[in-house]
DNA sequence: CTATGTGAAAGCATTCACAGCG
DNA sequence: CGCTGTGAATGCTTTCACATAG
């Protein structure tokens, strides 16, 4: 784990702000669609609408790439597709490995959008010997023992981790040791990686929780209390997910502000169970 | 589509900054792990490390929730778990529907972390009649025709879209019309929703593209040119993914700055193929 | 006269650093 | 005396609004 740095790409990225980089794929997608419909040019306004951002932002983003538009006209679709692709490094082929061929890993392997943008699934790797040799998405699954060899043979620098949480760090360490420098992590764990390695994570559960937060606020406003709402609208049947461990509403260490709002809801809290899809075992 | 507002939650969220909200699930996960190990208290430093953020950020985040810590000691794990759960609205049960039971949809249905945090899969919906009645993750798939009824019967306010891109907007419109106000979108499309509806998206391809961008930069630095790099290191065999449409390096509309760096790489560009996993058809 | 490109202003988020509570 | 909670400083991102190229 060395310096123990975690997450977030190296931040500064040669001029182009991170926020802009994150939107380039969006623009590219919109442009690709236009390209397919043989639309020759777009205005910042139109393209922005198609990408779901506002035009000022889009123009500012593009300004970091250079002056690729034509005043009074707009942007040349084909040319922009090319420029953004190049900027993103999609004009080259990126072999990736997927580690952990459970439900999710298999879905990822089958995912069309993967291959369509310069990413090639070079190998599928799983720790379960029973999986070895089985074809998934037309590729034979290989055993974890081969990991280092596969990385080296294929010049893989991007790895996708779709293992259970418990195995993720270990897999990550091996990937990194074998030369992988970018990791897309689907396991619900924080990965420690040395400097120079980028990790991006995708966590379904987190996304849902963020939605739930806003959803709760909506419900709260609706019910009246337009402010410190939190009025636990117990519309849904209060069947706790799992009656496990920690009982309801634990008492604070010190008598801080007592839990506001309509108190005693059920202190839901299940055993972590954090595992992306089915386990490879 | 009404006002045609798109993406990003309603922004302002009653005091708590959006960035903080997005980190609460992370803290919760770390805390839950501690709770399972029966750790009674944590310092901001320890918890921050476990969640992969720095301690100052964590303390600032928690300060928005209230003063839940004890100076000189730290935070009470159980109490914090409860407070954050409540803040996120996880003390109640959230029924969700998953629309589009292809590869990805099925993986999502099987995803353990789903149910473990207050989210209950109320129904699986697919447009393919051949899927109807089939059990996936122990739940019988229902046909799209039933969508409105299912939403109403179960009081669903959160929907997950895992259909092909082409069907996503239509499904989204139906979900919204039926009363869904939060959507987690896995289809690679920008969804238009009326105000008051939150959309969060998860796009594998986008994440990989962001990684590729940074990866390319790394490769560039390595090879010398520490600045406007873009020196297309053609290590991998230049087998274009799909030799489709648009030829190589289209010419700019006007003679702007000619494409810098080692010019003529292959103008990769396949038929969109944007489909998350297998299609329900 | 239209739509880009961009300084300058405003708004958020992160980090610093330290006062002050237990 | 350690560790939280938080103003103040810094840095990023978004938005505004307009000069300017075509």
C-alpha cells in the first residue's frame, strides 16, 4: 500500500480540468449520435442540449481543447468527434481485464458499450476453478493464478474489479504489481493504491442512497415542514430488511441534541452483505 | 419532457452540500464495518482513512449534520451509523423497480448490496414477453404493460433503468408519469425529466474513458514530452474495433491548428452499439 | 447578425490551522 | 492534552455577458 494514497485521479491533468474531462465522454456520445445521422455541424446550444449540460459550460469545456468551432456557424461534428476521441485516448486500443466473473462481471463482459469505444476485453479472470475455461461473452475465463502472466502478455494497463468486497484489495494489489495503472472498481470497498495509479469506483448502493436522500427531502417538503424536515414518512410497511445486530436508535455518547423530528423509527441496520452480484465461488 | 431540465439532483438540499451527501454513504459503509467489529468509537482520522477521504473533509461534512462527536475522544460508532442512516433516509424501506432485465438488470437484481441498505426490489420489469414470469433472483419478471400498476401498487418512488439506450427515455417517461421521482439510469443516454425528478446515471463506458484519458497522459509523460504529449503510443496492435463509417482523421471545417502530435492514427469510430448488456428482446 | 471564445464574477468545495471542549 | 468543530484562506467550477470572428 506504500504511501496509502487513495482514490481520485492525479488531479491536475495537463491543463484540462478534471470536471471537463469527465464531460468529454458525454459530448462524444452526443456527437457520435449526430455523426450517425450525418449531421454536419452543431451549435453549442444544440450539442449542449443533447449532452444534458448548458451551452456556456460546453463552450468553456471546448475552449480547453482549442478553438475547434466556427463563429456564427458552430462545430464540425466529424472533426470534433475526432478531436475528443484523440484527447481521450480513444484512437488507440485499450486492452482491459475483468477480474471476478460473477453476475456483474459477466454482465460487464457482455456489455456492448465496452468494445465500441476502443476498449477490448483481453481476458476474464476468476478465482473459482470451476469457472476456468468456461466461455463468457465468447471468452474463456482464466484462473487468477494466470493474472500476472495475462497482464504482461497483453500489455494491459486498465483493470476492472468485479469481485466481492473481501477480495478486491488483494486483487487490486496484484493488478498493480503486475503493471496495471488504472482501475475501475465495482466492489464496495475503498482501495489503497500507490501514487500514479488511478482508481475510479462505481457503487450501485451509493447511488441509490443519494437518491434516497433527495427522495426523503421531497417527501418531507410535501408533508409540510419545509425545513429541518426529516419527518420519517412511514408510508411503506416497516418491515426491517434484516433484524440483525444493532438495535433501534442507539443512545448518543453524550446528550447532544436529541434526535429531532418524529423520533423512534426502526433502527434499520443489516449485516453488510456488501457483495457485487454473485460471488465467484 | 416539459421544461426539459436534465440530470443532476435539484442541487440545493436543505443545508447539506451535495458533495457531502455523496460521501455520506461512504462513511456509512466504513462505520458499518466498524460496528460489526464492535468498535465503539472512532476518531475522524481513523474513519477518514477507512472511507478514503481526509479527516478535515470528514469533520466538515459531519459538521453539517450536527455536533455528533466528542472532543478529545471521537465519534460513537453506533450513534453515527444511526444518524447518517436517518439523514440518508435509510431508516425506511424503499421499494424499487428494475426495468430491463438483460444481463445487467439481472446482475442488479442479484446484487446483495441493494437489499442490505433499505432498498427492496419490488419488481422486475421487461418488455420481452418471453421473459414474463421467469424468475430472476427469486422474483418473477413482469411485463412492461403492468408498469403503471406495479408502481402504484407498491408505492414505488425509485426506478432503475437498465434497458438498451433506445428504450430508456420512453421507460423513463412512463415511470415518471406513474409517480416515480428518482431514477438511476444505466442506459447510456441523457434522460429528460420534469423538474422535481432526480436522475443519477451510471455509465461504464464513461468511467473507462476517463481512465483512458489519464492513462494516456501517463504514457505521454513516460515517453518524454511532459506537456502537450498526445504521442499516440501504439503499443497495442492497431486493429480498429470496427472498420465502420467515418474514415480516418476528418479535416477541420477551417484550417485551425492542424492536429498536433504524431498525426494519422486510425480514426476509430464504431457504430454506437450503446447498449447496456444484453437486450431484453 | 449569429454563435464562438473568454475574461471577470459568483458560487462551491476543499484545505488550513487553531480555538476551545471534554 | 487530544481531537472535534469551524472561521478563514485557497482553489475549482460554473455562470455571466460581451467583444469578436466569420
